[in-house]
C-alpha cells in the first residue's frame, strides 16, 4: 500500500497532478484546494491513498495525513465514493469538516453539491463516533461565527457561493463577527 510520495510536481491538470518520483510519474487525483497549493517544479511530499475499483486503480493525493485520514473515513460511508469525498473536502479545512460531523452540522455538509440532507445525516451517523478530535468546541464556535458572516453577506446581496468563498478565505483572526464581516467584504471587493 502506498502511504506517501516524495517528488517533483511535473504537471497540474483539472483535478490532478503528476508527481515525478525517480523514474516514475504518478498521477494523483486531488481537490482544487490541495492542487492550488502546489507549484509546478516544486518538490513536495504528499500523503496518498490507493483506491481499488473493479476496472481501475486510482491514486489520490493529500497535503497532510489528517486530510488522507478524513478522506478514508468519508469513503467508508455507504454512498460516498472518492470523487464525492474530494468534493466534501474542498469545502473547508479537514479539522472544520471533522468538527461539523462531530457537532452534527448537516447544514455544513449539504453545502457540497450532491450531498443532500439524508446523505449528510448518514455521514454524521456513521462517522460521529469514529472521529477523534481533542477539542471541537473552539472549532464549532468559529464555524457558528462564519455561518453568521456568510448569512450577513447573503443578506447584503452577495451570491451564497461568493459569501462561502469569502468566509473560507478568512484566517483564524479576527474572531469577532463584525471584524470578520469587514474582512470578508474586503476580500470580495478585491476579487475581479
């Protein structure tokens, strides 16, 4: 089983990168969030998962072990395949996704296209007790504030997708709602 690969990013494509490791070029499927962090020609170490199907072997790449572990848990849920798991992981950082699952936040999971309320409930039911996080209360509190920021932006007339992008662009600071709204508005105004 492949655990991680070290090599040079030879090529980036739509939903994949080619990692040259020695004499081999490995095609790793990955979400846009991870792909955007990579630079062609850079040396990187990527955590990976080899997914075996009836007709193919697919290699998935991740920026961290935490991301890979979340991916493996997501694909263990009935009805969630690797592509859907990547879509879920594209919505936010792994720790926030895990916190949403532990906290039972179906609204967070249904932001992913293709995941409805029933699928979100199934993910929560099957994974809630399997996810071992030290403390989800701080992450859950930050998620509540970000949900409020997103709602404020939508009420100001921004499309929900833009509001989500702006909210996801925010770092851990500032923590107050008003300051986070200002930072999100600044982000939206800087976009073309």
